[in-house]
C-alpha cells in the first residue's frame, strides 16, 4: 500500500487505485489491479518506470484493453495508460501520431484527409501503440505495410527511432512484442493520396461486413487465434462443432468461430478454459497448434 500511495507524490499523472479490470478491457472480465496511472507525457512516463523498476514493482502498458485477458484475481502491478500521448500531425502523405491515439479515429482522420492505406484499421478497437506492439491488421494488410518509423523507449528508457525494417513486423508480431519492456511513443506512417469518397466507401462496406460476420453486439477481444499457414482458425474451430459452445458465461460465437464472446457474465477463467479446450481439440484432430492472438496477462 505504501508503494502505491507514493505514486501520488511522484506527480507523474492521475493515479487510480484498485482498478476493476472489467471496466478497462473489451472482454469486460478480470479482477482488480493495484493501480492505474494515466501519465501526463513521455517525461513523466520515464520517471514512473524508473520508480517502478527501482521498487521492483510489476508494471504493464495498457492501451484500449482490446487484446488482453486479465485473470480473475488481484493483479499486483501498476497499469500505465498513454492516453494523454495523443498528438497527431499530417504532412502531405505522412502522419506522425502518438501511441495513445485511437486507431479507428486515426483511420477516419486519414480518410477525411484523402489519404489511403489505413482503411484496414477502421474496425480495430485499439490504440496506435497497441497496434504497433502486435502489428495489428485486417483485410490482408497491417501496420507493417504503412509504418515509416517508430519512436520508442528501450529497456534503458533511452529514446530510439527504428525504421520499418528494424521494427521486424510479421504476422501479429513485432520487435516490440518480443521486447515487452520497450514502449512505443509515436510513429510516422506513410500513406498515398486517394479519393476521399472512395476511401470512405471502402470503410463503410467493410463496416457492414463486420456487423454481418462478427459478434459486435457482445464483449469480446476480436480474433482469438492466429490463422495457421494456409488455413483459417475459424474454419478449423467451426469444423469441430464449437459454434455456440459455452464454458460458464463464455461462448464461441455463432457468427464467427474465431471469436469468443462474454455471453452471460463470463469470468476470465471461463474464457481461458474455453481457449485451452479449443487448442487441445484442434491439436488432437488436426495436429495444429493454434497460437493465441490475445494475451493472457499473468
């Protein structure tokens, strides 16, 4: 408790103690976290991390919580929000944007500026930082196709800039995911001039397709598993009769088998049990190890 109270005295931003994680994740599950700190800027972020490392306190950057499964018990660590890092600047076909900026809002901003290349991101409910971390993507595109460079804090809290190649973007992963102590601060993305009406039409068409094919009316965290090479996780799961299958309040969506939804007051344990059951069955029937696209936070 004393360590947590000291956070207020650091003057690094707003400190919220005993945070109910179901209010900060799109699955709407999870226990209680020791505290959430909404840092003011990158300098206060550095100051906070130095303090936490010195005190040997566990910490994690929290974006929109759209890809995380916090467990039901007490998370004895500090969550850090970068939502105040939300500046954006457009210069011709380049957009420089900070990590706390919402990804769908960025996609819409690009479209209204007649810039094409970010349409895939319109339906991904995360932040820019989270998207860089996991190389978020859809419709056969991802952040790796548009990023020019990324500014981040390395393990020693030194500010560095990586080119696209150095970011090591691959399917749902990146240098940052492999080095979770690194913190993305901002990115410059490179787009192309396009026709605003055509870009918005593509985004609207995809929005309608999402509504028809994805269970957007229930809490979820998007696709649960990565697609194995040459196949689709949803097809494999559906072929085993999992659509509609429930563990507690968690259910495999009847619209899309690669979505698990919080159907009826699910717990994190319900979701995790269902995930492990699917992995076990797919391995047994097809010999395929389904890799989790979401993160179970320890």
